[in-house]
């Protein structure tokens, strides 16, 4: 039950009747919004209907608001409808309607908050996509969590979601990986090696060297680089991807598709060539020259006539080169073929979760999407800012294993994946994030993940204690939903019901805005209100959740606790964080 959607329909209906009586049929009512009031003292809901409609209709906002409020007062589910300020309408719901909302939440179970706004639309969310040249580092961590939580959120909102990882297994960086692995191969055979600048120095390549010895013995030593490079490269890529999958699994990140860049064909033609040929036929590819861009020259700029994608025709700032001077394809050409593959697979929305240093990719990817799909596929890019690691306020040193960065595994193994995931989502993705190892392991209100998980564990504990203290009590969802919930009259209890009622609207809004962090904020606020109500019960025994002398209020409060536990669990599941039944 989404009370905001329900009352949007009721407010819209009231407005339609008023406008029809005044000869204003056909007015656009899409801007009408029903939302929580800024001040809880103003009621359960607020609407801007009169504010957005009065001016285009030539009416006074307060006059229109009074007319709408008058019709709403006739609704049996409305306790009051009052006009405030220049024309806002504040609505207080009846006790019966509020109770029906809580009952619906209880009966919906884990499906409470699920939406159909996605209508099954096929969405591809690509995230992480780190080069397979080493273990995941903390720089990948935020994008991995944000992408995974966003995909979960979209699925709950009714979209058909595919989680995808693009393996950059073509190009120069994997040749550098192979040469680095070959040094470790020689080391595994007993040589003393020195790793020159430009190759990867981390100890994580030692197992690759050992695996090469086990597979090839010392036979590779007699081969030229051109002969040993393909086999070493493939072995190294396979082992790096196995390591990356293991690292991501530690973070509870699992992709549906791992797509190989090498499968696009590269300089041998394949999908890259066929996609460029298709765009050429449609007038999106031509031979020309590019003016030198202002500031620092990008790596793919060359002062010569070359094959260019006509990106400026579809919203980009500059046309993009497709072929280098040596005849090989640019990295962007691979992006062209890869996106074409996604379009051909039937995706209607393509979401890329990238690091903030990829801000320059936004317009070119969106332009490419318009060209490849004739504007039928939307391309959205979510940028994630950097994460800085601290321990008790001091910057964290680099990892010995990686050589020059802190690995994702280092972080997860020290503080646990729940803390990592929740805290990576406790800031908007485009805002910098400071991650302090000490703070995220504190058992206090100042540690959001602990506070929310403790809220769930506390709710579970209350229900367990009720079963012990009240033998024979039926705590099934059906039984709790059928109790008289209108006895929840305390302001704290009403506030908790209001908060729970916001959850379906929150899911839809967060999914549409691509802001999974809003779920983390909501869960913290819900947990905070729940803990506050529990503490009030310590001082005021009549407000305790379990009171054997008052069975009616006890059942109603246990129903409220059940719903709180359920929503905390549901929200944590969207974030990929566990919901513990007890914490010590």
C-alpha cells in the first residue's frame, strides 16, 4: 500500500471536479505532488496542488487550496485538511486509514515497498569493470557497492536488471600484465629478478608465476616474447579475474554477466568493424580532422585526417576518433561496439557506474547511445567520488601485498563487508567519502551500520521476549495484522507508522533518481525513532512494547515492531547488508 500514490489520486480527483465546475477541463495535473510535510506537526501528508495550478488557471492559490481542502474533508479517511501559507494543503489521516496502512505493510511481508513502476523494463547496470591486472583496491570498492545496491534497488522497483562487468582484456595493459607475470615465472624457476618501472610489482603475481611453471615447466624460457606472450597473457587474465571475483564475493557483489572486450574482435575486425560500418552507412562516421582541444591534449587526439564518430550531431562537445595512426582501433571504438552489443541484447536503459575521473565519458556515452539506438535507449552515468581511508583520524598506509594501494580485501577482512557496504552508501555517490576503520567498528549511535543492525536485532529480541513472557501468544503476521491497531495513540507510535508508510515512496524515488544512499539514510532515521521509543518505554512503563496487563496495546505494539523489523530487513537487503537477529 502506497499512501502517497493513493492520495495523489484522491487529490487529483478532487481537483478535476473543481476545475470541471469552473470550465477548466483538460488542465495538466501531472505536477501535483503528495509528500510528507516538512514539519510532522502539520499532519501526515502535504500537497502542492493549488500552488502549481493556480497561476496557469488565473486563480488565487489559497482560494483553490480551500476548495480542494473542502472536498478532501468529505473523505472518510481524512481527519483534517488545512490550508497553510500561500496555498499548501496539510492532511491528517484518520486512525482507521493509518491502521489499514500498517496492516497492509504487515501482510505484504518482504514485498512491502516493492513497486511496479519499472514495468519490467530491461536495464543493464555496468559497474566495477576494473582492468584485470591485479586485485581489487579500495578505489573500486565504492563503485562496486553503489552499482550493486542500485541494481538491487531497480529490481525492487520493478525493472528487469542485469548486473554486468566489462573485462578489459584487450590492449596494452594486459600485455604489461603478461610481461610482469613472465618475470614472476622466471622467479618461480629460481632466478633473481628486478621489476623495472612500468611493470606491476605486487606480490599477487607470484601465484601466476608458479601456475605457469606448473603448466609449462621451463619451456617458455626458450621462446620469444611473441611466442610466449599469448599463453602467459591468458593465464594471467584468467587468474586475475578469479581473484577479482573472489574479492567481489567478499563484498557480496555478484555479477550476472562478465563481458570480454577481446570478444569484440579488436584489430581483427569483428564486432568493432561491423558496428563502425553500420554507423558509417547511417552517416555517423566520416574522415576528417579535429581541432586541438583547449588545455591538456587527450591521449587520443592526433593532428591528422582520421576516421571520426560524428558525436557532435548527437549531443557531444567534440567528434571522437575511432582509429589510431597505426591502424589499430581507439579505446572508444571498443566502447562503440560494446554498447551496440548491449542495444542488440534488448536493453532499454544502460547505466554506467564510473569513477569521478571518468566525468569526460558522460557526454560521449550518451551521444553514442542516441546514435546506436535512434534515441530509443537511454544512457545514464553515475559518478563515484574518491574514498579516503583513515584509522583514528590518521591516513592508512598502503598494502604490502598490492605494492602501491590498499586492497578491497584488506578493508573487508578488517571491518567486515556489512560495515564497508553500508558506509559506502552513507554518502551520496558524487560526494567525497572519508572511511575511518575505527569509527565503523564502534558500537554506538555514531556508527550508522551498527545502529541500524542493532535496531533490527532489538526488534527481533522484543518479539522473542514476547513469546517467552506471553506463552501461547500468536505472533504470526496474520494474527498481528488482525489486531486493533487504532490503539496506537502515542505520538511516538504515530511517528513510527508515518515513517513506515514512507518506505514504498522512498523505494520508487530512490530508484528513479539512482540514489541508493537514500535507503541508508531512511534506515538510520527509522532505527533512531525505534530506539527512541524503546528508551521512552524505560521511563514510562505504559509505553513498553510488552505489557502483560494490557493485551490489546501489547499486540498492537508488537505488530508495529514486526513491521519495523520487516522494513529494516528489506532495506538492508537492498543495500546488500545483513539483518542480524541478535547482536552482542
